[in-house]
């Protein structure tokens, strides 16, 4: 068996999807197991330490968001010796499938989650929905969900017109309404941009005593990507697992936005839309004093610096 640190530095980028999936399955089998769950889902388990990270990820996301095209949790396996359970999907399915319900039922019956001291569920968008919904399988777990949907049941969220192709999917069966499934969680964190109206409306449905909302104003509708680019996601997972994540620790990390061009551009656009020109000028002066930012320099010149 290869050294785990070497194995989880594996380079899967550039492989065709079928070859990529075969290689991922081989690595998982070497350190745990790999199991197809119907035509569009699979699970890949890596057994290492007593902290278990459960991630919900799409094949497309794994291949796009990681330079080496590996599951997000493999970095935590490599760097911290965590165990990792990756629930993968081919495309956005919201993980609504009988095979998945049966798989989590089996994990519960086998006492799988009881073997770990700490269990952390993670996902973003449709995967964030799934992380919240399936966390009920491990009472006392922690959940970190980015831009999660509460449900796509049109009787509850008919105002969300982004995913009309999912309207026929049943969100009323088991593991269905994500906010209710969080009742057994020790703590849950929901990260969203309050200026993204539909995301904010879903976040409102997650209001629970054990749910803490972390707001990333002006980060837009691709929060996970931006957090990765700001090197925030890994420490957020670490703090969530260690039960040290709170407002203070989050906002310490959130200072990274001051050097993140997409955030700064979004902030500039928002200030311009609100016609807050004094703040526009102040922002441009601050940014150009710290960074090479041609757009902000042009705007400052236009305003008369």
C-alpha cells in the first residue's frame, strides 16, 4: 500500500471522465472502498483518522475546482489524516435517489458514523442541500453548507425559478426537507450572500436554534469557488471540525476579501448602482494604494482623484 500522503497527491487532471472515475475508484479501494450507487451516483470512502469529513460533490466540480481533479476531502486526508466519505454525482441531482436513501439507511444500521469522534458534513449549492439533508443520519454531526437550497418542492419554494427542470423530482420522501433534517445536528453553518435574493430566501428557511448563518456580502453566486481562491475553505472546514468556528474566527478569515478582485469588483458595482460616489472614490483610493487594479485606477481618474 502506498504512503497516504503520496496517494492523495495523485494527479487525475486531464483524464477522460471514464478513466478519471476508474483511477479514483482504484485509490479509494486501496484505502477503503468505492461503490456505485445507481447510474448517476457513487461513494468513495477513505479510512484514516477519527475525524470523518462527508462531502457531497459533483464529478464536474471535482474535475474543475481542484488542480489535480480530486475530491475536496482528499486534501484534508493528506494534511490532517482525516477519514473521508465522498458522495459523488454526475451533474446536479440534489442527490435525490432511492439508492442513496438505501445507502444511508445501511450506514445507520451498521453504526458507521458511531465509529468516529467527529463527523462533519459539507457541500455547496445542490451539494449543500444534500449535506444538510443527509446529516440526520449522524446525530451530533456538524454541517457546513454553502448556498444550500432548503427544498425544490414547488409548494414551498415556487419563487425559485432557477431549477424548474427539477420540479418533478420528489423532495418529500425521506431525507427530504433539509432544514428539518438539521434538527439532530450539533451545529450547522449556512454561508450565503444576502444580496443574492433567492439564496437569502432559502437561507431564511434554515433558521433554527442550532443553525448559524455566516454572510458573505458582495461575494456573489459562486461562493465556494471564491472561498477556495481566497484560501478560506480549508480553514473553515478545520475550524468547523474543531468546534472553533464562530463569528469572530469567520470574520478574521473573511478579511481575505480585501485582496480578492472578484469581491472588490462586486463591491464597486454595488456602490455605483446605489450612486454612493463618495464611497466609490474612497474604495478606489484604498484599492489602488494596495494593489495593481486598472479598473479602480480608471474609475478614480474619472472621478477626479
